[in-house]
C-alpha cells in the first residue's frame, strides 16, 4: 500500500479515476491562495442568471397613531454568465508501467497538475476581485523598507475607506484578509524597530493582526501591489460546476501508447456591485499600490 495526499491506495487502485479525482482536487484546494477572498457556491448549470439585492439597509419609518409606513422596495441587480472550462490530461505509458515506475512518476505528475489547477483558479479569482476594487491606496513606502514604510497606517487608510462607504462595522473589519506579494513575507515578519509598536520586537504583521484582526496571505498572483478584501456574500462569489452531466475525470485507453486521464474543472467568479448605478466596483475590496518593486525590476537590478 502507498499513502499519497492522505488517501490510501494500492498499486492496483492508484490509477482509477475516482482516486485521481479525489487526490487532485484535494491537493489543488490546499494550494489555493486567493480562495479565501470569495464565497464558494456550487451549481449544476453551465450558464447562470442571478439576482442579488444592492441595498443593504431599509430604514423603518416613524409613524403616528392610525397611520402606516410607506412601502419600501429593494433594488436588485441581475447577473448573467457561464462557466469557464479548464482541463489537463495525464498520460501513463505502457513502458513506464512495465518498469514499475508508476509509483514514482505519478506523485510528481499529479502534484504538478494540482498546482496548475490551483494556479488557474487563483488567477481567475484575483483577476475578477482586483478589477472590482473600489479604491486604490498608494502606500507610504515599499513594505520591505523598515525605515520608511508604515504598514499599520497604510492598512488603516484602506479600512477607513471601507468603513465610510459600506455598512460594515468594526467586527466585520476583523474578518479582513490582506493578500500581498509572496516575496515580502520575510521582510514583513522581521521584528520592528524598538518603540515603533506598542510591544517591543513585534513584526508589522503581528501588530496589525493583534490590533486590526487582519489575516495576511502571501501570494505569487500579486506583483508590487496588495489587496485588502472583506469576504462575504456582499463581496464576491466563486461558482463551481457540480452537475452530473459532465464528467470531471475520465479514463481512456490510448491504443499502443498507454492510459489517459482527462481532468476537468469548470467555474466562474463574480464580484458583487456597490449598487445598480455602480455595478463594476465593490468598496469591500481595496487595492494598495507600490508595496514593493515589480518582479521585473528586481530581476534586472
């Protein structure tokens, strides 16, 4: 027996499509970085039409004796879209099987495919969520500059915008997630200068996490910019196909060559609008620009 990604399989069972699907999908989900920016919704259709309210508050009216309040109506926004299809193919040759190489080659192959599935989904989510950012904040200095940068101030400015333009409260703010370029992780976790924060030796991330309740997620999807997102039903949805009409993993014999597995994912991401008149932006998403040099600049220096 062999243990791969937490699933017990035997040499005989390892190539079955249900095992391939379970291993690949489970591993891909663990590699996701941007997944926490959205609410995941499973649907069984390839196309969708949805209606969502764009008014978050209906105020009661003060009435006098013998009168009733005026009728109030929610405003709604309609969305239409279709699933995007992504696919990978695994080919296991007869020669590799004859040499008993499958237990060596398959883990590498499946990990690479799982990483690709996660990357494609992360890219889809990042592209949609970033495009919907309600504001762009220019930060004080590069966040890898311990002298000039001021991470708490930069995030406070983004939070102030969200508080002033949405119906979130301070409790909601503590569910915020900051996605930032992965190469900044070590810089942002190094101890701050003495007396800069209330507790000596705290890193900028530790201080912001303690005081603001923000979660930090490094990602390779962002370059020289960060995103502060307050996830929820009013922010963004990620819809995945869960119907039974399209097989997500298929097995086929390639005569004279080997066996093929077709791995498919279908999904679509949708950012919620601020209102019916401001359908392209969401003020629960704030972009922070200039957090570090671009990767191209770093590579050339």
